[in-house]
C-alpha cells in the first residue's frame, strides 16, 4: 500500500466551532497536506459520495476514510507539531477518553459556537442578508453642484 500523500477534510461550514478548527488546522505546519471541502456541498458529494454529510470526515488519496474521532486524530497525525499527540490519543490509555471528548464536543458544537461567539462565515452571510439596508437618499435626488463662490 502506498503512503498517504494528501488528506481532504470534510467539515460543517455552518458551524462556527468547525470552521474555527478548520482555520486553525490550515495555519499549522503539515507533514501531509490538508485540503478542506464543505461537507454536503456539491463538490463533496461528487468527489466523496461514500462520506455521510454532517459528520467530520477525512479522506486520503489512498481511499481510506475516517469519521468523527478517528478523523480528528488523523488531522492531528498530519500536523508536524501534533503527530505525537495523535499517536497518544489513539493508544490504549487515552483512546476511550479521546472518543468521549470528541462525542461531547460534536454533540454540543452549535451551543459551544454560540457561547464562544464563533459564527461561521455562512452564518454571518445569512444574518447579513436579513439586514434591511436603507436606500441612499442621494441616489433618488438629482445631482447638484455644491454651492461656492460665483465668478
């Protein structure tokens, strides 16, 4: 089997916590390049039809798929400064605790996002689209030259 050369991370773009973590992952030095795709998007459905929408998923260029806690651990494994942690969290001493912690965070991510003020770009866009923008009154009036000294 060939080694993993690239990973795609399918994340929930409507979740502030998820997009914050995606942005954090993107700023880290990676040993294996990470590419991000919005879960449930047309691109995700076309490229990764085997991946269920709404759950963190990581897909490798070798065809392997990890979901949930396993996906998070693979993301850590791809990062230079966190590979050791990925090994520790997948080992016998911490595996159950890591799985439970991920389950709690995942089940409460909307509430945590709200509590921490972590709105996603999509949430912000949806809120802004609901804002009534008053029409600029100068657009409806004829343009006049400003008063000034007469020649």
